[in-house]
């Protein structure tokens, strides 16, 4: 088991980063070195800043910086949505294809996919943890699962030719937003190089009342995990608004019991990357707390 950084916040003086953007090349090297020094053994890169159709030289420079910092890229987060979406499916397919190409260029072996839809802000369930969630498995029909799986299987075949696997992230506003729906999609895709990313934090923030207990979810999917996003929050129910607010915190301090989750994962003999999702504020300090916590849990369980 190794611990990677699911990069989310690149603020590092004097770079006041944009939306999940890595620091500029001049500042990036000391930033990456700091992550390696803390103890991260790899990093997850977001596709949108390094499209191989547009920025080959920049990608080569990034790979050089990563290698020199001893912080390899272990996964590309495609950031794409549903490939079965009637409006955006073809666009999302292209994003995932290019994410596979980017993974090859950076020698990453995983592409993370969230089969999300773009919520309609004028309808209920567009944002926040409310009573309903647009694009959810609750609202999906069987033919939507079949279409999503059929197209993802084609992408999995492309990825396999390059020695790359796909991981389906359990994500709100997605057809795979629970353990059962992720497992159903995985069954329909039916490819050896596709697994599940059991992001329990996304289950936590999908509905005002979670569809399932985190413990049940991790037990159900643990044998099928090939990547693992970890984040946590404190849930604050606001029944007067039919909503629950989630306040992000370092992993030891939230409502998800990662000691339980880590035990379930290790009992299923998972030995891939545990990806600590970056958090706002002083992310270096907060994410170091999360990393140390997960490292300690892994050691405790081994002993």
C-alpha cells in the first residue's frame, strides 16, 4: 500500500493558485519536493491543465519535475462526466481518451472517471446534500447503466493497449453514487482493467441522509478497489432546509471512520494507492495530518 496526493490545492507562496491548478513551473519544483518530503509517494494530476493535444512540451517538463522530485504521477483524474449523456457524452468520451494518452505520457497507470452529469441549477437536487440528487442511480434506468457500461468498456479496451487501468469513482450526481450502483456498472463493463474508487466522502455529501452507511459501502466494494480517494467532513443536518452541510476536515476529525475503512480495505488485500484528497486553507499542514493518520492506521492494522 502506498500513499499519494490527490492534488486539489496548489497555493504555495508566491503562487496563489487558481482552480486546482499546479504552481507555475518556476515554483512547482519546490512544491513537489515538499510533498515528497512530507511522505507522499505519488501524485494525482487533473487532466484539464495538461491536455496532450495542446501541451506536449509542458507535459514533458512536468514529468521531468515529477521524476526529479521523486513524486511520480500515479493517476490522471479525467474530470469527465457521463459518456452516455445525450448532450455531452461524446465530449466526455474525448476527455477520457485524452486522459488515457496523458497517463501514457506521464507513465501513470490509472485514469480516474466520475460518470457525473451536469446538474440543472433551476431544478431541485442540483447542489449540496439535499433530499434528491440529479443524475443519481436512484433516478437511472437500466438502459442508462447498459449504455454507460458499453461505452466505458470501449475506453477500457483502449487503455489496456497502453497498460492503463480505469477506476470508476463513486461520486454524487453520478449513476455510480453508491456501492450497489458502482458494482452494477462494474459488472456490466466486465473488463479486468476496470475497478472502483470508493470515495466515501462523496457518499457522505450526496444526500441529506446518506443512501448507505459508510461501513456497508466499503465492505461491499473492497474486493474491487483499484484506487482510493480519501476525504472527510463533519455533517451538519439542517432539516428546516431539507439539506445537510458538510464541513471538510482532515481525515481523523470527520464523521467517516477510516480505521474501519482501512481495515476493510486491507482485509481485501488491497495494495494500491491510497490518495489523500487535498483540502483548502493551509493544505500542506492539513494534508500532512491526514497522511500521518492513514500511515499510522495501516501500520496499526498490520501489527
